[in-house]
């Protein structure tokens, strides 16, 4: 019995060891699988987090660039429009100024022409009047001189005639 017991005990132990070993193997495998699963999940999460952050950063960078470009474009357009508006206003003003000057010059010239004409007419009128007066004066003087000369001649002739007659009568009387 003792020997039999020992053998049975040994056999039981052997079987038990084998089973325990198998169980341990299975347990290890399961634990390993679980650890791997958890580790994978955690790694996956971390990778996703990092990837998300990087993607977010990249997206922001690109978005910022695009927004910046757009803003620049819009700003350029607005500045261009403003510059054009201001330039057009200035050109308009300048054109008006030049046009006004030209118009003023033309008006000035016209006024000068009219004024000159009027002055000339007035001067001519005055000159004509003065010339007419002088001519009349001279003519009157000449006429008066001629009339006096003729009158004097006639008077002298008459006086001589009368005197001759009287002298002749007196002489006849005396004779």
C-alpha cells in the first residue's frame, strides 16, 4: 500500500503539474492577449490624439494662410478701388480746373475784343467830332476872310466911284 500510495501520489502530482502547467500557459496567453488589447487601445488612442493634434495644427496653418491670402486680396482690391476713386476725383478736378481756365481765358479774350471795339468806336466818334469842329472853324475863318476881302473891295470901289462923281461935279461947277 505504501508503494502504491507513493506511485499514485507521484502520478497525481505529475498529472496535476501538467494540468497546472497547461492552465498557466492558457492564463499567460489570456493575460498576454488582454495586455496587448489594452496596450493597443492605449497606443491607438495616443496615436489618434497626436495625429488629431497635428492634423488640427496643419488645418489651422493652412486655414490661416488661406484667410491671410484672402484678406490680402480683399485689402488689395479695396485699396486699389480707393486709389482709383481718389485718382479719378483728382483727375476730374484737374480737368475742371483746366477747362475753367480755358473758358475764363476765352471769356477774357472776348471781353477784351468787345472792349477794344467799343473804345475804338468811341475814340473814332470823338476824333470825328473834333476834326469836324476844327474843319468848320477853319472853313468859317476862311469864308469870313474872303467875305471881308470882297466886301472891302466893293466898298472901296463904291467909295472911289462916289468920290470921283463928287470931284467931277465940283470940278464942273468950278469950271
